[in-house]
C-alpha cells in the first residue's frame, strides 16, 4: 500500500484538503495501476511560524511578497514595465 506524506501550512479549508487528498490518491492509483482504496494520504499541517522559505519564517513574509531579494527586484521591474 503506497502512502503519500504531504506537509502544508495550516489554514486551508476542509474542501481544499479533500480535493488535495482525492487528486493525489487518484494520481498514485493511476500511476501504480492499483485500486484507489489501496492508497493512503497523510496530511501534516504546520503553523506558518514553523515553516521557512527563503531563509525567513513564512509568518514574517507579507502575503504575496517574494522571499528572495532578487525575486523582489524582478517583481518590481516587471510591475514597472506593465505600468507603462
């Protein structure tokens, strides 16, 4: 029996978690040519203060902000180009 271990930041709705489990289960069952009932999926949810991205806590990064300074420069340049 295959088991998928998925680690995500907490805060998603039960419906999104249902869709995630369903799509991962179907993909594994199809790929391994086995019954859907044989697939197991475990979700591990973590608070954003326990998750790092780009050397920073996710809880310290403003929503939608790039975590890498170079990404921020690219995003700023793109925004300026699109504004013209």
